[in-house]
C-alpha cells in the first residue's frame, strides 16, 4: 500500500510519519513537504535509511507537480496534514492561507480523483482539520461533530473551506474521505512561534512572555503523540464520510497554563519560585480572538476506543524536558540553520 502523508516534516506530520514508518513496515510511506519555515527534516533524520520511507519535496499549491507524483506513485491513501496553521500569520497574510489550505487541498483532491478514475475501492482521503472552524464558545458547551461552522480568522476560514471541499468531493465524485478536527496540539518538535515552545524558549533566555488581552482565553490541549495515535486509529478503523473530533478533555485558560509552565520551568532550571512569572507581559489583543474552544471527543472514545494517554501537567513536563535537552534543534530552527541541512542532504 502506498500512503502519502502531506506536511510530514512539520510538527504533527513528523510524529505521524514516524509512527507509520516504524509501525507499518509493509506500507510504503511517502512524506510530501515543501519545507517552509515550519518544515524541518531534522525531525525525521532517524528515518532516512528506512526502506519503506521516501521524502518528496513538492508544494501542494503546484497542481502540475502534484498530478505528476500521483501518476508516478499511485497513492492508495492520503493523510492530508499540510497547512498554514498560525492565526497571527493568517491575519498578516490571508492569501497565503487561501493558496495552501484551500487551493492546495483542491489540487490534492483533483489528483487523487484523476489517479483512480473514480475507482475508489480500498482508497481513502483523510483530511486533518482544526476545532477553530467551529468559531468561539461561551462559558459553557462543547464542540461536537455536528456543530455549525462559524470561523472567525482567515486561518479558520481557510480550513473550514477546505473541509467543505473535501465533503463536496465526497458527495459529487463519491471520493471516500474522513475528516478529523483536533484541539490545540503541544509537544516535541513544535515550531517556536506557538505558545508553549515560544514561552519555554523565552523563559530560558529571560525574555518577556507576551499574553494576549486578559489571558482568560480558554483552549483544549492535546499532546501531539496522542493526536498521532488518534490519526492512526481513525485511518484504520474510522468510517468513510464521518467526522471525528479529537480533544484532550483538557481545558486551560491561557494565563493559568502559562503560570503552570513558569512553575515547572523554575523547578527544572533551579530558579526561585516566581522568577519566570515575573516575565509575564500582557499585550494588545489580536483581532477576532476566539474566547473559548472545547472539544467533545466522546464519539472517537465510544466508537474507536481512543482517549488521551497523558494528563496535561505530565505532557507539559515531558515537552519542557524535550526542549531543554534539544537546545541545538531549537537554535537551528530559530536561526534557520536547518535549511542548510536540507541542501546538504537533498540538493
């Protein structure tokens, strides 16, 4: 079986690629990534010699290139993780998110459809999305799989559009698909523009910890390896044309999360209690900031038997340890030195 994983050099993608390559030796795993700022092949150095692993440097916005590789490799199944994903960047440059998240997804759908010429037996297009497509919650309630879409940022609007196109291809062309919508991921290998690795790096370097608004924005947090295991389960046992919400059962207000992070960092760095909290700096809120996200993950738990393996404090501690023990990785990412690694290996 030939499986294409898009965005496989990114944060979540690299964990999914590693899981599939190591667990399913009889699958041919193709990792397609255009290696933007957040795509890092150092995440997968240990897989380079595996006979069931192939890296393909391509951009999903290039329709001709995508059609060409589908014709060459005849992918049976696709796990689509490639996306622009940072809300702040989407506010500054919405068109980049339209190109990658909407046009890129359509290019993949078209190539998949043409490759199999409407013969989709034992085929699957698995599209990974976000809880942000549902909009913002009030103080109570949870997002479930039937919650109406109400995106509030260019990022979430682009992901909502891509979800709709996947479903439309399923209805119009009978293309077999599954969609999952996940909550905020954290863990090793995450690019340090995201809250947790950004704050770990800033605490190490005694830099301010910028907290938006009053800090009371609430998110559900999911350890990345738990997400990868959920993707594995959905890929193999999920029902075609179904949607699964993947959440950590783990809501935290941003300011409370930051304070827990500060306490753990002080302990691990041997600093006096309260040292890192002094770095907290409240900054002007961003436009269209959703107040609360919270996932109802009961469907995947009841139908497929999945649940998170870690409580948040445990996952956060493991995450901090990874960044403190991989300073070279962090320095390379922040300095863009990892780009020279690609040139050395693949130019």
